[in-house]
């Protein structure tokens, strides 16, 4: 039984629903209210929005993570299609207000509102310009792709690179634009980033790297992209993938500390007793980094959800998260996996293979410590070296023993 009788979870995607599932598994029999901005009962697999859903190899129904029966068994007070607008932490009465004016009381609250796609000023309001964050975003993009001739993707991070790969897999023309000199360069550095440049070029993606976007052109609907060097790319469809911003403005004035995400300790506790945060909207303290870090990856959301649920029911006991960050990306039917958090300026040593080859494993390090391992199409290689990251192994010893 939880020490909190009435629990409200704000945000119905992966992290929020996982908190709820864990609460029920751990025996919480009190009331749970779920506030979800999207009108869907089950969370869905956002990782496939830029991949299988866009290519047409998956339907929306395939992405839902829970069945109707599984949701019913959770015995929830569902407030779907509703958005939290404010939080009041009066000492005698804690409440959250919704966009329809409803006021809900709670004993504990979990912030799981996630992030929204960043929309740079150059986007404007032209038709044919998309971001990709939600299932409706992906379905609208897929519909317009059916008649698109010239697709431009702005942003060569993981989302942008995955979208470009999916467009090419569909057999359509696509240009990938980024001010960095290589795709994924801000995460993986120039050496490994050059591999992804070659991967996209060999699959027919047009690359415009080292140049930004000045403006989108068109009369009502986009018809071109003006680059910062003055050139104009033809475009009847543009996808902007330049990162996400945490959805936390509804907490303004509540007393909950926010700075690029809700600030939490390593157990998901905020500065206010009874208020927790998980997923993309949260910045948890990480012993691995020695700082508070916001992560938008799948495994982060699931691990944090388990810890928060345990802390909600545990009383004096306290669970913490000590996992090392990890993620994966699929492009052109090849899987890239990473454990750790390397910087683009880190040293890189290829433990097997090399850029341009069918598979490779790269080790990253700085200050004589292994900081990450990245594998391309080599899950066994990742397994062989990831313990060096979790153990914070010496770089010189790791390289010397290879």
C-alpha cells in the first residue's frame, strides 16, 4: 500500500504509464488519476514514428504498448485530451488545474509531461512544414509524403537522420541540412559522424552540411528553403528536427524548481515533498555525470518510472537510479547503439572495423577514462566493451589490453 492515497500522473506516454503500472504491481490500491494531452488510452512506441511508421511497414495500431484490457485492469481515472495548466501547493490543499477548469486534489503528483519539438523562428506558418514528436505528427507527415517530390529535412541529429533514411527507403528524394560538418557530429564527433555521411550518400540522400537555414519560402505552402549561403533548395515538404524542449511551463509559480526540465535528485524527488518527475521533462542527478541531466531516451524513461514508483510506496526506504545512459537508432536497416555519454571532442579508438565498413565498434574516452562505446551493426561488439563504460575503466588500460 502506498503512503500516498491519491496519486496524480500528468503525462500519459511511456514514462507516466510505466509509473502507474509499477505502482499497481507494487500493491498500490489507492486512486490514480492520469492526465493525458493526447486522446489515446495507451502509450505508443515513439521510437518507430521516424522509422517503420513513415516507411509504411507499420500501422498505428502496431505501436500501442498496452491492450484495452491491460489499461482497464489499472483502474484509472482517465482525463484524456486534457492539459495541466497550473499547480497549487497550498500547505493544506495540493491541486492541479486542467485546461477545462477542472481542479483535482492529490497527495502525490508525478510530472511526466515529456518534451515538445523545438520550432525555430524560420519555420513560420507555411503549409507543408512538419515537426515529428507525436503520432498525429507522424501520420500527417506520412500522408503528405505520398505526394511529395522534393523533401528537405532540417537537422542531422538522430531524428533528422532517421527521417531522411525513411524517406529514402520509400524511394523519394530527400536533402538533409545541418550547420555541422557531419551528421550526428554533435553527439558522436566528426570521425564517426563521417561514417553516417557516407551511409546516407551511398543510399541516395543529398547532404547540405556546414550550412544553416535562413528562411522557408512559399506563398501559403512551402516551395523552397533558402540556406545561409544564399542558395535555394526546392522543397514541397520540409521536416524540422532540431531537438526538444521540456513541457514545464504549467509549473511556473508553483515552487517546483525548473531549469531545462524539473530538477530532481537521483530518486526522482523534486524540491517539494510529494512531487516527482520522470522522462523527458525531468533532470535527474546522475552520479555517473556528477550533475543533473535530462535524457530523452527510451530506457531512461522506463528506469526512472520504476524508481519513482518504488519511492511512492516505500515510506522511509529510498530507491535511486545509477544506470549508465544508452540508446539505439535504426537507419537503412542498420542499427547503431551507444552506451555512456561521450563528447564529440573525446578520443576515439576503433576496437573492431572502421567507418565505411559493414560493422564497427568505437570506444570513446577523455581524461584517461572510457566515456562511451558506440557500435554500428554489431550488438555483440557492444556487449563485449560496454562493461568498460559502466566500470569507468582507465582509457590507457582499456586500449592497452585490446
